[in-house]
């Protein structure tokens, strides 16, 4: 087994940071260390973190930095061979460290370990349980990369990674605004096997903030079009079949077009250029012109699959935990 360091990057999360730290202190098996990267908060977070100075190591960047930069700063302050991150508004379940440390010994080529997670909101508590039912215990390249072509596989706080892989990748990519964790998984998938822990290991907290969601629409479009125009095609150089990459690229491209229509969003010049270029690469120029003229909007081919996965999760959760998932899908 390999000792795991737990990093907690935090900024202005005074309402939840104590819960996050307490969840790491309450592990069934102690981590190698707990490192809190306090990013110059202004809401009292710093004072709360200081109460734990005798049980955690507190670090601060020289000045306030962006979210991904703080994640990187936190990881680089950790000393363990494996590192897990828990955001200041999430929490680890008591089995996280023990389960993940055992998993790291399953395959010497492992670079990434992930487990199931709960999704909880402030009003209803736990509303979804995710068990990674589509994964086997060990997934090796190039399948690791193939399963990430259309989106991330693991939730923040429900994974850990080998530190040397983090260093090889260069950390979380600040070129992305919202999808840094997906892009990190995508890059890690090129370096070794992924291990699945068949347990719930973390709780991911969500908040209902329509104003924030609306402000993030253009950032999401920038991230998705950047991934589609540059990153996804790299998979072929790492053993993923061209046909599989093309299918995934077409699905992502159509998802973006549908998302723009649903959100009533406006494309900036860079995003439009990227989407047009991908349409040319996929042989979808006619569909692109029809979409631009407003005479065509892609359907939602994933609707049935999401419904089926939701039903399957309900059955699994009922058998495993004695109650169905309360999902808002």
C-alpha cells in the first residue's frame, strides 16, 4: 500500500471548511498528511483553518491565485507518493484513505484511483449516488483514454493520483476554466492504469445558484470548444481507434450546438471558429450551415441512456444500500 496525502484547497468557504477538514481527520486510517492551501480568503475561512494548525499543515500562495493554480499549489506542497484532493466544500467518507491505499497496490502501473460518490445539496441532503458501474476494477490504456472522450469519469474529491503522474502532466491546466479536473483525468489516462474502488468514498456538495450557472455558460463553451478542437484528437496517438474518436467528437460537437440553443447563448469568435473547423473535419459542413440558419438543432441521443443508467443505479443502490437513489435527472 502507498501512503496518501490529502490536500484541501480552499477559498472563501467559511461555511463548509470545518466539515471538510473534520471529514479527513475522521478517516478510519490516517493519511500520510493533511495539507490545507488557504488562498487568502476574505470571509473568515482563514481563521477557521487556523484552529486546526496542530493537526494539519497550512500553506498559502504568495498572493491570491486562480482555482486551478491553487489546486496545483496544494498538490506540490504534499509529500506523499499518492495525493487526493478534497475541496473546501466537499467531504471524504471515513473509508476513503483505507480503500484508496489498498487499491494502489492492485497494479504497479496504476496512476489514478477513483471511487463512488454522493451528490448532496443544502436542502435535500443526498440526492444521487454514483457507483461507476460501467468500469471494471482495473482499466488500462488505451481504454482509460477512450472512456474519457465524452466527459470526466470521476468526481472531484472521489479520486487520488500518483504524484509523479501529476508532475509529468504539469498539473491542472489553467487554460480551462471549469473542466480542469476532466482534462487532468484525460492527460493521466495516457500514463497508466485506472483503478476503481467499489465503494462510496466522498460527498460532493452542490448549490442551486442560477446566477452563477448563467455566468459560467460562456466559460463552459470556451472549455468545450477548446477540448473539441485540440485535445480529443490526441487520443489516436495513444492507441484509441480513429473511428471511436470521430464518434465521440461528433457527439460532443452536437452536444455543444444543442447546449447553445437551449441556453440561448451567444458564440464568441474563437468558439465559432473552433466549431466550424470541427464541422469541416467531421464532414458536417451542411449540418453546420443549417444550424447557423436556425433550421436544425441536434436531438438528444443520450436521453434514453441517461434514463436507463438512472434506473440501473436505483436497482443497484436498492440492493446494496436498501434504498433507491433520489435522483433529479
